[in-house]
């Protein structure tokens, strides 16, 4: 079946637009880093929903590991439904919103500004209410997102978060070389035919686990959402460490699992999960750059990149292709969901 979806086109468009994202934000990043260093926040609060929330989880891990101050993911209803005024005078508050139209995100920023917080937005719309509410902004600059399932905006947001954290910390582990990153994203696209075959195993699936731990957990979250919103069946996502605290009792031969192992520090925990799944006769797919894990899963997508950060960005493209192809195979349209719209949550 041919895939002529806008979602697929926008996955490919990521590679075309990422250099423009980089160019546009070069000075913005420097200005924001200067402002943060002068402000000296005690903590960071990130306000986001949906796909943006998954990039926020990635930011939480990077900033806590490398910038070494606490990062929380905001409960939007605290600002909206409960209309609470928190003391955020020592907080860096980051809003992540593809459209920048979400009223709850914007209200959280407005209340943060009133409290004296330093506010930074990451959006793909310069004229949006969220962009205008923030004191500083980063702009995805990947052209308008048309498909319902966000792809290029997620990847560009992950890119901007990585760049921001690197400039704040000067940790070479986060130093993305733009040209080499693009080479890696092109390499990820080369898995397309492999993915088209793999998704056939999920044509009739109605239950699925997606798991990761640490930094790659955000990809497991995003993979789960992409499959749910494009293929319309149940997916449960867990950190590997939490999976043993109850959810593992659901594991059986009728539920498949996709595991993300892209971090040398947390890969041993994914290895433990894969061994448990094997004993429970769970059909598993592992997306990894660790050859030692390949034989532990029923199927694998091997990313031939030793650097975990570049491997993670390859895995972003791979999970998006997987969700897109699975949706088309199951007769769905990943570009439009008739029971949902991009609504302004409040």
C-alpha cells in the first residue's frame, strides 16, 4: 500500500527545515542562555501537553542531569481550574506548544510572569498567544504543521532543547554537530523498508507496551502516543523501572512490547525487561544501538551509531515512520482524526 500521507511528507521535511531552525535560533539561544545565567533560577517548571509534554520529559532529564537543578512538569489545572498564584519568582518557566494556541499553557505563562519568573517559549507559530506571552522565545521554524500527528515540530523541539542545555552547561556529551546530525537523520530514513515489513506484525494488535528508561523514556512516551492517535488502539507506556511495580502482571503472549534502549547507562535495565518478557512469552521489538540486546528480542531495529545522542535522534525518525506506516496499513488516516481536533484546552 502506497503511503501518500502528509505525516510522511512532514517526517521528511524535518531534514529540510532543521538547518533553518538552527539558523533562526542562533542568537535567540545565546540571549536566553545569558538571561538564565543572570537570573540564576532555583528550579525549572515546564508547561506542555501531548507531544510537547514528551519533549518536556526529555528536557527534564537533560536539565536535571547536566544543569543540575530540579525540573518539574506543571499541572496546568493548578493555574487554570484552581487559579492558584504560586511563588515562581526564582523559577525558569518554559512553555512548549506546537501551535502556541493552548489557553491553559498561556495562562500558566501569564501567571508566571506576574510572579516574577523568567519565561521562555518553544513554539512553531510566531503570532501565537503563547509566543507573545513569553519573555524569550525559540521558534521551531519548520513550516506549518498540517498533519494531525506532530512529527517535525517534535524533532525540532528536541533539537532546541538539546542546544539550549548544551549552551547552559558546555557539556560535550550534548554538543550536536548539525551536519552530522542531518547525516544521522538521513540514515534513519533508510530503515523505511525494514519498518514497512515490521509493522505487518502489528496489523491486528489491540494492546501494546512501550518502554524505556531515563533519557530514552521520552521516546517511549512519544511512540505510544503516535500509535494511539494514528492507529487507534490501546498502548500503555512505562519507565522500565516502574514496570516491575505492578504493571508487569499484565504481560502475556497476547500483548506485544516495543522497548527503547539508546542509553549505555540505562540499557542494562532494558536488558532485564527483555529477559522477563522472554520468560513471559511476550513478543518484543527493541529499537537500540546496543548489539548485545538484539538477540533478546523477537525483532529489532538496530541503529548503527555508538553515540547515544545521535542514536536517539535517529530513533525519533524511526518511531515516527513506524507509527505512520502502521496507521496506513490498518486503513487509518494519520493526517486527520475525525473525533479530535487541535483544541484549546483550558
